[in-house]
C-alpha cells in the first residue's frame, strides 16, 4: 500500500474520530489490523463497529468504496461485518455515516450525491445530506 494511501486513510479515521468526539460519543480502537472495522463507537450505551474511509468528492458525487483490499483480493463488506461506514470527504470537509443496511450481502461501492442530478433523476438517488447524522 503506497504511503499516501495510508496517510489518507489515517486522516479519514482521525476526522471521523474527531466528529464522533464532538458529538459526545466514546471511542475504542480494536487491537491489530485484521478487523473489518476501524473503530468502536459507543452511542447510547450501544457499541457500534465503524469502518472509516477517506474520499475526495468530484462533480458533486461522493463515491464510497464498500470494500477492502489485502494486496491479493478484494472483499466487499456485508451488513454483518460492521454497523456503519463513516466517510470523511476532503472537499466538503464533512463526515457521512452509512448504515450497514445499504451493504446488504456485499457491494463494491455506492454514491452519495451532494447536488441534484443534472438529468433530474429522483429515484434511487442517495443524497449526502441524508447521511450527516450518526
């Protein structure tokens, strides 16, 4: 993994941690690198498994990778692997929280729209503003 990719991942995790702390949540870190999630966040006495991602939105779309790569193969996260994918977008400087409901039995990615679609499409659109709350 190139150093720049690791640095971006660390920044994404740090920004999600800062956002969770600002919201008054407690954070724990799993020991080791072989977990499907990066953080454990206590929210309302419930422990939630959170995978953190760093993205840079383009053309009004935040593309969220719902998978990981171990150097040999890709693994698509499933709903029972974690509770949330938390995404820090450098462009908007905001964190977005995607419930495991959207992962189903594994998907490679999903898109969060920052702006309305240019073709006025309304169906099956996920708006970033709907994922700001954790």
